[in-house]
């Protein structure tokens, strides 16, 4: 699959460079190149094709919604263990309406959303560039192709496209907000902003910046004051009922995952978040350099009246990328691979940078000076630069240790935890309580088990009252003595390569170690049954044909 992605990029790059002169005028060639770009995006996504732990938590919520149990992780426990309400509703609908599998629906929606991002990058760039074209000049839609190619090569989008998570939808909504603003549809932008906020807490960044952008446009008399008012009303008509329902159903303003993550000091969050941002910057130097060059060029070249609004929207895209980066640092980063919280940044930089080129060259061509004679040579650099940076992005996604290799490990661990969850779900009595650090993977095949997340993402007490350290919340005394799980699963990374007979100190005294060998493999699983139930639990679990109990040496 790696070779298929690289070959697809080489073919696309060759066609884009060779046909660049035709793409402005020949719609057929543009359509072919866009279709090939979508093909590259699809192959890039299939290279990773891994469902995430967070997505598995969402699937359990969505399945309970569709099955009539309400938006809960464990039936009867009203805990808002998600931050992506709009995504939950979307992936629950196919199951509720047609009985479709939630995971399949989520993966399909995610892949389609990434393809939508590629197409929307093309349309947003061309719409911004067209807004800066002087009267009588011809638009140049080829530059939108460059943005589409760069977006298709963005590694974060490719990783999270088939992950079942809300990331692709969130990026699509951000780009859609930008398109609505340049199309002068503030009410539509407000509605889309509401959906973005209900998809990810980071949506607040684009919500605030979009509102400020419209206020600034109204001050400059580029919009009437009804534009920011309409934007605000379009957002509040969805956000106010959502907030009222949250308070009524869950009795909290903040979801548990946010409370668990943000309960520590700002200093500790930044200390974790800054290396997260630094690692992202190191792997995405091409996109960052492209954005920096575009920003400097915009600052150095003065605008005419026609291009002012187009330039302002480009600055909004750059400001949104910066705001999302700042929010990721303040949140303390994210434990998943490929910088999930920063996945929207490369597409935003790509769209903003290519749009800046379109605006700057339109500005030059609108002036009666000898300057335009120098621009054809620069124009020929556009496809070469875009395809070159796209190639670098593809290679980074393949060779960066934070991307393909870590995603493969992630996939293996998730598969192993799902097997463990299926084993526990089949052989423990229904309603048994299991504590774990990876609740989504265990719940994927855990049937009627009640899963306690020891990191508080699906438990209100731990999230809000627990000890916050290193970006997570814990309260093992509450877990052991309050929730009293039948079995604790200490590992969040799947199987071990050897028998492990030592018990985690937080469970010592109330729990024992029971080790099982995965039949036909060299792998082991350690679980902690509660002491007074240990004999019965071990006997039940040993009935499974795939796991064989092996006592620890005396």
C-alpha cells in the first residue's frame, strides 16, 4: 500500500505539472485531475485504516442512542463522556433507520468527509481568488487544484479519515465556514459554526474568530451590521437548545473528557502541550514554511480595494490555524498518534497560502505596469511547488515514527484489547463491572459489561473530583472501594510478551493477579479479579477456548 500511495502521488504530480497550462481553460482536464487527486486521498487514507480508541467510545454512545438507551456509555449512567455530539447523532442515524453497523457508518462518513475537504479546498481557494480579480479579468481556477493536491497529501487527515472519529467532519465544517463567509452567507456560516462547536470543543476557536471577522468587516463597511447579528443567531439557534439539554440531562456544563483533561494547572498543561506542538511543527515544516511565505508576502504587498475582503479571509484562515495550535497546547496535547488536535492546521495553511498566491497575482494583473511579464515564470512554479510539498507530506506520513509505524502499533493494540473485551464479555456474568484505561476497545465486543474508565473520560466523579496529574484524572480509591469492579484490566496496550505476576499497587490488597496465555501464541494477559470473587472469576474466564489460565509461580 505504501508503494501504491507513492506511485499515485508521482502520477498525479506528473499530470498536474504537464497539464497546468490547460487547467485554467479546460474543464475536462480539471475534472480529471481532481478525480485523480481524490484517488490519491483515498489511497492515502486506506494506508492507515485504523479505528481509534476515542472513536470506539463514540460508537458505544451512538449504539445506545440508536437502540433507545439514550446517549450513555453504560446504561443507567448519565455521563457525557464525549465532546462530539453532532458526530454521534450522524453516525447513530444509519443504525436507527436501517440497522446499519455504527462502525461501518462512521468509517464511511469519515472517508467521505476527507474527500469533501479535498474538493472544498479547491472551491474555497477559487472563490477567494475570484473575489480579488479586477473587473474584466478572467479567473484562474487551476490554483484551486494546487490546494486540493496539498489537502489530499495532509497526513493527519489521511490518518483520521477511516478512524471513525469526528476529525474529518470537523475539518470539513471549518472549510465550509470559510466558504460561507467568502460567499457572504453569514447565517449559513453561523449554523455551520454551531455544528463545528458540537463536533469538537475546538470549534469555539472558529466561532469566535469568525464572529470577530464579521464585526471587523462591518466596521470597514464591507458588510452591514446584520451580518454578525445573523451569524450569531444562526449559531445560537442550535447551541442554546444543545446547552439547555446538556444541563437537563447531564447536569454539567463541561463534558467529562474536558473536565478530566483541563483539571490541572495551566502550567502543567502547557508543559505537555508545547512538545506536542513542536513535534507537529517538525513533521510539517513544508506546510508551515508555505504559510509563513504567504503571510509575509501579504504583509509586504499592499492591497487594492477589490482584494481587501479576500485578503481578510486569508488572514482568518491563518488566524484559525494559529488559534487551533494554541488551543492544542493549552489542552496539553493528545495521546493519540499524528497530532489529532492539529489535523485541521495543514489544510488551513494550504488553502490560505494558495489563495494568497491567487489574490496577489490577481492584484498584480490588475495594474498597468510591466510587472506581469515576470509572473508567467512564477506561475510555472505553482504546480511544481504544490506537488513537491505534497510529496514531502506523503513521505512524512509514511516515514515519521509518529504516523504510520505508531498507527500500526495502535491498530494491533486495539485489536488485542477488543479480543480481551470479547472474552470478558462472553464469560463474565452480564452486568459485571470492569475497570480499564482503554474503555472503548474493551466495550467494542464487551456486550453487557459495565466499563469504568480509570482516567475519568466516561466517569464524572473521576473527571471532576479526581487527582489531575500529567493531563489525566485518576481516583483509584474511588474505583477500588466505590465502583468495586469485578475485574480490573491494567494494560491499555493489548497483550504482554511474558507472564506478569506483579500487581499494580493501587489494586493491592483488594485484588489478585490472574494470568492467562493466549492459546497458540506467545502472548499473555494479566487481569485483576477481586479477591473474594477470584476463584469464581478465574474459573469462568478459563472456560474460554482462546485463553488458558496459568498460575503465577509461588
